[in-house]
C-alpha cells in the first residue's frame, strides 16, 4: 500500500474515532471536545501498548520533532542526533530513543514520517479554523462594548491563575527552568469561550446578566491569554527571561490587535466590495474568509506570534454585513463550520493520543494534576468577584472555569516546543478534562439557585 493510501486510511480512522467520541460525550450531556479527547487517550494507549508504529510515533511526537530538528540543523544521522538530545535512561536498551531510532530508520520509516506530517498539517489546520470560528462569533464592537466588570473579571481571571500556577511550579518543579514555569502558568490562564457559550445556551441562560458578563470576559480573556502565550513563547524560544524580548513581543501583540481593532473591519469591508465582483455566492463567503484566516495566521507567525492569534483576529474583523452584494443565503459560519467540524477533531484526538496513561502510575503526575486542577478552578472562581452586585458571582466564576480546546492548544504548543515532560503534559490534560467535566454540572447548579425553573 502506497503512502497516500495510508494517509487516507489514517484520516478515515481518526475522523471516525472523533465522531464516536463526540456521540458518546453528547449522549452523556458533556462537551464534544471531551469525547474526542478521551477516545484519543484510549486508542492511543492501546495502540502504544500493542506496539503500533504510528501510535508510538504520535505518543512521542515532541521527541520526534526534536530529533528531526537536530538531524536537519546538524546534518547528522538519526542515531547520532539521539545521542545529543536524549538522556542516558532514554538511550538504554528498550528506552524511548531506541524505539524511535527503530521507527525512523526502519523499512517503513518513509510511510510513517509522511503519515505523521499529514496528521500534523490537518490537526494544525483544524485548530486554526477553530480559533477563526471563535473569532467569527465575537466582534470588535462586542469587545469595545463590554463593561468594566467584564474587563475586571477577565483580567483577574488571567492574573490569578498565572500567579498561582507560577508559585505552584516553583514549589513542585524546583529544578525546572523559568521558561517552563511561565509556560505552565500561561496554560492555566485560558478559558474556553465555546464550551461556556454552549453550556449557557443549553440552559437557556444566554441572555442573562451572568451570561453577558461571562461571555464578554471570556472574549477579553482569550485576547489576554493569547498575548501572554505570545510573550511566553518568545521567552521559551530565547531560553532566558529577557525584558527587552518581553517588551518587543508585547509591543508586537498590542500593535497587531490595535491595527486589527482600528483598521481591520474597514479594510476588510473595502476589500470585500472589490472581490464581490470576482467571486459568486456562496464562494465569496467561503473562499475569502478562509484565505483571510490563513493570511492572518501566517502574518502572526511571521512576527513571532502564535498562528492561532492571527486566525482569531481574522474572525473578529469579518462581519456578515460586509457581504451586502452577496445573494447567498448561507452565512459564513454555516459555510465554514463543516470544515472546522471535520478538521478540528483531528487535533483533539491527536492530543489525547499523546497522553501516556503509564505516566499516571508516577505519584508525581497525580500530584501535579491535582494541584493544577485546584489552581485552575480557584483562579477562575476568584475572577467572579468583580462581577458586582445584582449578579450571581459564583456563576460568573464557574462559567470561566472550562479550559477545553484553548487549554489543549496551549499545552500542545508547549509540548511541540519540547519544554513539557510527559508527566507535566499528562497532568495538564487531566486538568483540562476535569474542568470541562465539572463546569456544566456546577454552572447548572449555581444558576438554579437563583432560577428554580432550572431544577
């Protein structure tokens, strides 16, 4: 079987698994992302224990990335590169290094590598489309109209988990470098807009004052979290806490979003009026938005921000009203949603497949997971305090808790940079799963206290 046939086969399998996980989760009234993640954990570990080559490659994807970088940059063989980057334990017989060397130099290495690259491309495509869709569900006007309470909730919702996470990392991981502390703390800052919005909608509370504060704060929280992520990535890539580097990346982030907020919608609206003469409905609402999302993602990456920052910004500045000359009945969201629904689950299944359940046998992993989960919950509950009188403060705090896809995206970036150990990555995924599971039940209970009809 040739490489392309194998790529099609693996895509069919992962999409089918994602669909199965989504069905199981929704039938149990949980977020679909949770089902996709858990099915990935189950299949990835079964495949890894049975010795499936692709499962082993995915489980150690961060190590494979480091190996390829060393081979490419130094012009040496895979075994020589392994000697440079792996510890003595990993290089011992039966260790991780020996396993990867066998996979990457064996008779099926070419097929495995191409299959891995294909999955990497499709999963990253999915996450870019996902953040683009999140941006489409918000707008620059929404961001500017949210009140001071939403801003205060969002700010405290980023600062509190970050500081708590930083303190916990220094305590639990005393030998790790500062960039590792910063990245873990940044991962704990995130909030999933999509999960919170879905929960509020299912509870028929999307128009409540709590919902407006939560969603407004969640949008700002995403922006602040992405800026923190961009700054931390800059610190990680340089290897030091460089004040000038922090200022540079922070300035780039502010300039990027400043230009998006001030000029983005006007430039896009003008551009759409011109392109409406070229594209016919519904292609105008499909091709142009996707091209803009990819362009903005590439631009963000070019100035050393995460590509998802650019995709999110592209969604913010695209408005349905700009397509005034279009006769297409379907909206942008309706046209693009199937693509996101197809590719985004690949990302979550792959994230689950990178969680090695064997690491849970280590007491250190369980301890990290418990501490990270407590910080993730407490940090967001505290954020509900500035919501003010006349508002269910507990509900606002609970609504900010789920990390969902955003937390997984942050964790995957850290894993891809090679700064997270398998124990830390697994602990963060446990935190994401727990906060995603807890929030629907807790939010329903909290809102029911002031709305008896929810019982």
